[in-house]
């Protein structure tokens, strides 16, 4: 069989070449990501832990009733070490530590997800528009972001919560606001990198307005980076929430936030160090899970881009 | 050609890459000799195994996943695989040097060009810092770069100049063997000519034995004395430059020459070799070239060709020249 | 090069002014009357009004802001609502302690993390690497204040090796430094490792080996020099995180620095002090970021060329 290099530009692919092409097309984006993720043991572990946490969040109330066990004091059994009836001991109010930690998971996850979702939406939209529209709009917005970023991260959240008053809602707002610049930056640089590409031009030629282009073309392209950053930001949000609650500027007692538990446990840590050990472990395990998932996602999503 | 004492003798080299997805048979029993002051061209398409061969000689194979399975690399009468790490470090840069393919990324961005040349001098010769710096300047002049530029950084040089710096580094200690891996591929034609001319001067001046890896037959014609044609990890034809250019034997070699545009026969269509290079992790059985060979017959699918000699220096690995194989290549007449 | 530094320093000014405005806006969101919050519920209406006048609280926000900025250029950061002392003098008195802790922490982190990260990269997937990476993961996930509590329990209360609070001789510095520095250490170790892994695969490393440079020297002389930029970047960011963290760490260890001061001021709603402290932290962080940029130029000649 001779190869016809005729005047037309169509390339006659041989059967072997077609077979190879088919093999690669089958792997969709999602499949590839999942395959990459599966290879990473750490990411899988992270995913499992998060799945467990989600189950805890859903079922915590059924295991330990909030009203009766988590916040109801019973001084007769106060400050008891770990035992069979109270696997992680009781605190200074006689409340079961394990119950409080499980309910604390709800608080932490709620704060993490809510604040990340808010900062992602607002930051992402601001950044995407800034990058796309450009000009003075972009410059002004980026200067404002620079101002936000000039303040060390936790101090900004601290100031906001201190001003608005310490409770969970304000904590979520504070953490969200302090993370907005990060997402704004990511979206903006993603937008800038594809702004002048052909398919955006094509959209414009077809008459699509700015908003349509931003939402349909631009944002889906940065999805990979957003997902990775989101998991990292959620991990960090949990630490900040715990830190601020620790100094009394976050979730207020008697809510069983892990940081707040550490704060009250501090007084008794000399003789009852389990009060300080377990809530902290809960934080560490949760944060590690999110971080490992984020790392795994990054590794799974990145090489795909290189291929 | 007189029988010269060989600087380098590679015997039955086999290199494999063991990755988690597959096993890649990069080099499959390669043997050749390079005598003093001879330039051997190592020709083949991308993926033929040329760079792997060069890295094996330098003992710079990325290990994992690459593994030299068997073979000897004889230099100065010894197999360099038997050298200790220290001795091998002393050999690289001083006895055997290599110039790599992509000059853009082959120089350390945070060191001056002069320092990078001086480094190789100081490593192998007992010179002081000052002497080495002077030596570096001299090397720069030799490759046609002003010695004033010794204190500049790689990013301040163009691609062609960077490649010349690489040559300067490789030759600073006057090695017996120079391996150049596609030294001109990343450069445009005019710069190519400059770099080649530098290499020719060096060849004349120092009698260095050279292995020039390339896929460009024009470069081969310009500077090489012998040619090894490589395909799927084997040398399928070897000869002097006259033998290969005037009297090639292997169907693949024919394909390589046939796909060259020819000014005198402008109206003829280009004849690219049909098919693609085989996947080195999944090589065809028998003769690796048989799926693309216009002369292939049944026996080529199962039998591995052995060397057939046409002269002391010219051999080919093709069943078409083996008497009684049943493969029809009208003897010596495949033009 | 100097022009660049001066330009950057001048550019700091609008940023600081912006931060002050931002904090002003945030503080103004406080529900309730600041005067009443400070003076308490028992105070009389006249006392409240007097306080408001004295502190200029009856002026609109932008006026208060402008007055504050003007005062700042004159060298004053106002006075504490609580004590009446000059905010600036309070800050200056406590600043050395915080800088001492922050510097010790980052040095502690850098000295251990860079070699460990580098070795992990060179011995990828070895036991050393895997253990190191697990320890780093834990280090990043640990809230600094929890680590602080654990350290106090182990080393102060049980083993009695180090004091648990206060400042004084070097022994007081050990536990706070470790608590503050571990998270930083973990982050830098990870970035060193990934940076080194990338650098080792670069072509110029292969060139160096082809020259005959030994494996050891390649790492020390060629590879590490190209790793610095991401390491320094992360170190700068981590310094900022640490500055923020001093608020809590100083509280746990009773370390008399600006962070502790800030926390006390927040609890007592002492706005000028809060403002002053946050501004100070911002300036320090910005100067550190500028220092990072300058170090870039020294480490990478390509960057230096851009700055000219």
C-alpha cells in the first residue's frame, strides 16, 4: 500500500494510528482525574476520612442528643478520665467529650464549607471580571486585593470578628472575607491566560455578552485549580476557626467547637490532659484529610494538563 | 581506511526502561567502534535509541527507570562499567564529553557562562581559579564568542551561542571522545553552519573521536566519516560515508534518502516511509522494520536478521541480502 | 537596583493607608456605642458624651480617618482608651519581644526544613522521605496553639525542662519558638522537596553530571541554588502567618509582645491600640515581602535583570 501524498491536505491515517487515537479519546476528564486520584494512597485516605466526617455530621444527633448530652451539665461525673461509658472522658461540666467532639465536627465542617463557598463565589467572580474586563477596573480591584493581602491572614479575620461580635455566623463571614483575595487572584490569572484565545474570540463574534463568556468559557477552564485551592482553603479555615474560638472570638460556649473545647480544657490540663489531647487530634485528623485530598487532586489534575 | 586503534568500542549494548506502565526496549544489541579522529554519525528517527546509547556510554542513564541489561563499553582497554563512581566522575568531562540536544535549558541559569566552563577545568586539571578563568575565556574565543562575555548569564545568550558554550564546556579538557546529541537540531540553518564549522575545526585540531547523533543526513554528509543507521534500538546498517551515501543497502536507509527533497528532481513527489516508528515497548517480532518494509515477506516476521558484510566496513542487517532467505531485493539494486 | 527598592518602599505608603482605612471601616461595623463599651453601663450620659468628644467619635468616618493619618505622619498613633498611654510607646516597648520570637521561629524552621526537604527529594520514596513527609503533613495540620499546649504539658508540667510562660533568659524562648515554628518548618520542607525534585530533572543538572561533577556536588553547588526562589517565597508567606499567629501563641505562653497586646486591646475594645497593632503588623509584613523580592534578585540573575 503506497501512501498518497496528493495535493489535498487530508492525511490518511493507518489502522494502527486510528486505534491509538481511539484509546486516548475514551478517557474523559473525569475518568482521568479519578484514575490519577486512585493511584494516590494519601488522597484516598483523605477521601475516606472526609466521608466518615460527613457521616458523623449527618448522624451525630442520633448517636448523642445535642440537648441532653452535648450541652447539659452533670457535675456528678465531671472531669473523669476515659472509661468504658465515656470513651474520651468528661469535661469540667460532666459532658461526654466524645459526644462533643462528634458534634464539633458539624460545626467545623459547616464553617469550612460555608466560608469557602462564599469566598470562592465572590472572589472568583470579582477576579474573573477583573481579568476579563481589564483596564482601570482591573487595576482598582487588584489594588484593593493587595490591601487585603497586606494584612497577615488571621489578623484580618480577627479584626472582623472582633468588630462584628463573636458568633459562628460572623466567624464564617470573617474567614470568607479573608480568603476572597486568594480566589480572586486565581481566577484572574486563569482568565488572563485564556482571554485572547480563539474560542473566546469565537464567542464574542457570536455575540455573547461579557457575563456569558465569563461564566461559560472562562470559569470551567479554571475548575481544576479552583478545586485544589478549595480543599486547601477549607483545611485552613478549620484551623482559623479553631484558633479564633480558642481565644474566645469565635463560636461561643456551650457550642462544642474544637478550639473552644481546647480553651476551656486548658485550665484543667495539668491533671486532665485528655481534655486537651482529643479535640486537638480531631482538628489534626480533619485538616490532614483535606490537605491530602487537595494534594492528591493537584497531582491528579496537573499531569493531565501536561499530557 | 587504515585500521586505527579505537578510542571507543561498544559491544552488545542492551538498555531497557522499566516503567510502571510498560517495559521499553530502547537499545537492543548495539555494537560499534569509533577510532581516533573519526566522526561517526548515529542516524535515526526520534525514538530509535540514539540518545539512550549516548547516555549509556556516559553512564548517565536515569536509573530508575533505565537499566543497562548487558554489554561492554570499552575505553582505553577497560570496560567503563567497571569504573568506580569516582573514576567515572573523573572520566566525564575529561576523557569523554557530551553535548546535549537542547541548548536553551542545558546551562545553569544562576551561574555565569565563564564559571560553568571554568568549573570543568578546575574539576579535572590542577589549575587555580584564575588560571581556570583564563582557560574559560580561551575556550570562548575558540568557539567564536567574545571573551568579554564570560561574566554574563545564560539568559543573555542566543540559542546558537549557548550551544557553542556547551561545546566549549565539553572540549575544555580536550577529551578523547566527544558525543554530540543533535547539536544543531534546535538551531536555524545559518547558526547550524557556524556550529558545524566549529566542530570541524576542533576535529582537525585535536583528533577527537566524535559520535554525532542526528536525523539530518545533510549534517552527516558535511562532517561525518562513518555512519550508523539506527532503527528500533538496533544498528541496521553501518558503513563509511561513501558506502552509505553511494551504495546503501537497507530498505530503511533507502527510505531515509528517498524522503529527502532533491533539487534536481523537483517534480517528483516526496516518498515518506509509510507507517510510524514502532512503540519500543511493543516491538514487532522478527525484523523490527518489517511492517513498513516494501520488500518484507513471511520470513521477516519471525526471523531476526543477522549482519551481512559487503566490505570490511560496510554491513547491513536485512534478510533480503541473506542467501536463501526468500526475500527479494534484486541484489544491491534497491535504488 | 536601589531605585527599585526606593520605589517599592514608597509604594508601601498607599498600601498602609489603605489598610488603615480598611480597619477603620471594619471597626466602625461594631454594633453599639464604643464609648459605652469602654466606660461601661454604669457611666453617666455626660461622661459618655465627654469621652466621645475627646476621642472625636462624633465625627464622620472619613474625618476621623484623615485625622488619624495626619496624626500618624506627625508621629503619634493616638492613646489607649483604657490607659491613656501613647499607643506608639506601648507598641515600641513590645515590638522587640515579638520580633525576637518571630525571627527565632523562622530561623529554627529554615535551618532544619531546607536540608530535610532536600534530602527527602534526593532519596525520593525512601523511608526517610516517607517519614519526613508524614511528619510534615502532621506539622501543617497542627494548630500552633494546640502544639503549644502539648509542649507545655510535656516539657513544662511533666518534665519540668522549660518554663511555661513569661520571658527572660533563652529557656523561655524555646517552647514558643517550637510551637510557632513547626508549621512553618513543615511548609518549607515540603516546598523544598518539591522544588528540588523539579530542579533535579532539569537539563542543566545532567550537563553538570556530564562535566564530571559528583552527585554530591551537583546537589550542593548546582541544584540548591535553583531551588531558592520558591523556598523564599513560602518563607515570606509563612512569616506573615506567624505574625498573625503571635496573637495566640503569645497569649498561651504569656509572652509580652505585640500579639498579646493586640489581644488584650481587642477584648477591652481599645480601638486605637487595635488599630495601631494591626498597622504595625502590616508594615512589618510588607517590609518582609519587599525583602523577599530583593533576595530574589540576588538569587536569580534573570530576576535582577528585570529590576534594573
